[in-house]
C-alpha cells in the first residue's frame, strides 16, 4: 500500500531528524551536510542485507504495460501516473508553503536564530519538514521504479544515488528556495536530456556513451555563472 509506505517513510525520516539533525540546530550548514551524508552511508550499510531481508521488491503495477496511442505516439500509463503524482505533489507543496506552518518553514530556512527569536519552534519545523520530505521521497521512488522507468520495476536501496544525481541539477537550476523553480527546472533538464539524446546521438564516438548524463550539469553550471542563486531563487542580500 503506497499510503502506508509513505507514512512509514515519513516516520523514519522524523526519527532520524530527532536523533541526528535536531542536535545540530544553529550549527553551520556544512556540518548539517556532513551529518546527512553520514546518515546516507549508514542507511546504505544497514540495507546491505544484515538480517537476510530481500534487497529488492518487485512492484505490481495495476495497468501493467498498457498504453494509449495519441497522434501516432504510444504513451505508457505509467507516464500519466507519474505526471499526476508530480502535479499533485507540487500543488500540495505550493499551497502548504502559503500556510502558517509553511511560512514558519521558510523563516527557519532563512535564519534559524531569527526564527527562534520570533517564537517559532525550530525543532518542530525541522521534524515536519523531514516527515514531508520522507513521504515525497517514497512517492518519487515508487513512481521511478514502475515500468518502464526503473530496472524491471524493482525497488531497492540502489535507486537513491541515481535519483539524487538527477535531482541536483534540477533544484540548483530552479533555485534552492523555489518550488516553482524546481518544477520548471525539471522540465528544462528533462527536455535537454531528451533533445541531447535525439540530436547528439551521431556524435557518440566523440562525446562518449554517457554524454546525456553531463548535459544537465553543463546547463546548471552555465546558469549559475550568470545567476548564482538559480533561475527563481532568492538573491542573497548582504548589508555592509
């Protein structure tokens, strides 16, 4: 059940936040990054089948490999499911950002000490943010693992490095603090990968087999040179 999986992942994320992230409130961002990297390594080590648990689970997709034919193009039902899930997720997050708790999250992300001075419970905000992030990560992993996206429609711990490397150019390109930027950045990166695969295939002998993997990062670096805060990110203001 997808809802149960999302709930359990959210609970796990909140537990990890309470044990590892909460004590780091007020510390430099680099310290938080190192802590989260350590958590990633620990979770991968734990998932290396320590208790004889299968490392991959096959997904039973209700619509199998059915597709619609529109204008001569075959559109797999999984693509439609992914589009609906993405639209739902972005709508919920966009509306949530306008709520009272969403504004508190943005305040904490901007300045933790100032948020605490205004009476915002920074620990609670961190916990809720991690819970929401865990649930959405679960949804994204399940959608990605469905055929024809993932390898044979299986879910395993080896999925997240692939997803993380694909997501990094998207969020940096759109802007780290912009939900709309992440959406538009996803369209830009996805379209660039498809176009590169279509029009640069004849140059594979020169560019190499994995040239499509480099295209998103090349676009990201090009944009960051002009706009270091991304297309829709908030510029950092420094008072002198």
